C-alpha cells in the first residue's frame, strides 16, 4: 500500500483506513462532517485573528468570499442590503 500521509506512520495509516472501511455509512458521514466542521472553525478563527477589526457580519462575508468566490459574496451583500440586513 502506498501511504498518503507524510506525518502518519504507514502502519497507523493502514489501521485508520481499515477502521474507516469497516465503519457503517452513518459513522463515515459523521467523521466527514466532523472533519468539515473542524476545518471551518479553524478557517474562521484564522481569518478572525488576521482581521481583528472585522465585525461578525464582515467576517462571515470574508468566509463566503474565500469559500464560494467574490461573485457569490457580492450577491450576498446585495441580497442583505435589499432585505435591509446589511
């Protein structure tokens, strides 16, 4: 087996993959959801630390721009302005 990771011992990686393969679909979805949630929280924290002057709403907009592009972020701002939420 070719390892996929540089920071995990090949045997540990093999065991991890075997456990994931044995897990049911609900467990695998739970793992994926948890990893996604962690990545989002870490991204949000990094953006917030790099831009401490941003309001919560501005921070959310930067996150939208980073994840979905400036076109979507601009459309979101326009929508929020139309709804008088910005």
